[in-house]
């Protein structure tokens, strides 16, 4: 595997379910990101981890819970979601945290909340 | 706050047509500007960037010039191909640890 991979690629869940999204980067990067991509809205940065510590949390509801066990893996734990949380969730990584570092994106997980 | 405004899509062009996708921005300070492309079923990829006024970013036949006087960074390509069909995002960052600010994206469809 190369680059940034995300699993699953598609997920349908009920509002009472608990599920997790997984992201893995094979680039040796130190920073990882979660973004939410909704139709006709700009990409929204949700969380940033640098060297496994959370450095950015953009007022994301607590029903989204990130976890970064090491610099190669990033999870997004989901519980009691709402239908408006349906979106494409993109993971990205970069060599460092800061605007001078290019971000590399995964293909995303398409989440549908029913 | 900082923001990016892109032209509404979708944009549909015939192969070999000229492409322009407009992007204007509002930012404090002097931002760096980017165009990202998202092909179907894939994540975003950096297409080109410019870090100061009058810089021209270019890649794969696409170009964009950082125009400080008009706060714009329009994407152009002289002759599009079917393989250019994708969603294009304009973005900016004002440096340091500030995050990327994205526009809403413009979907381009090129037909043979």
C-alpha cells in the first residue's frame, strides 16, 4: 500500500450505532488530519494531530471522537450521529504541521446516516 | 475571517475547449494560494500553488496567477481533455500553523 488509505470506503449506519473510520498513511509523515466534505460546502477541517498530539479541534460535536495511536494511524470514532453528518470524510497527512507542508489526501469514506 | 469564493458549477466543456475557473479570496495578511483537484472516487491532490503576488503556478497544462490587486487566482487551461473531468478546489493559507481554507469546489465535465 502506498500513500494514504482509508477504510471502509462506504459506511451506512443508524443513528444509534457506533462505528469507526480508519486512516493509515505510508509516507512517514508526522501530521494527520480529518476533513468533512459535504455537498456544496467548503471542506471543513475537523481535527489535526501532529506527532500524535491533537493540535486543532474545530468545534466538532462530541459525537465525533478522534484517536491517533501512532503517527501512521488515525481513527474517527462515531456514535449517535445525526442524518446531517452524512458526508465524505477525508483523511490527509503531511510531513509536518504547518502551511508550508503539502497535504496528501486519502480517497475518503462515504458515510450515510439513516 | 478568511474565505475563498469559486464560480458555481458544474462546468461542461467539449474536448480541446479553453477552461477558466474563477477564484477570489478574502484574507488577512498575505496568503499562499492553491488549486486542488479531486478525480472521481479519489481524494484531493495538489495541482498547483503560488506563494506571493504575481507568481504563476503551473502543472499538467493548468496555470493560475496570483493577482493581489484583484484578490484572484483563476485557473486556466488552454485545451481540456476528457481526463480533466474532476472537481477543482481553490484554497488559501495565511502561513504558520493556520489551516487551509477551501472553496466549495467546481465540478468540470469534459465531453468528447
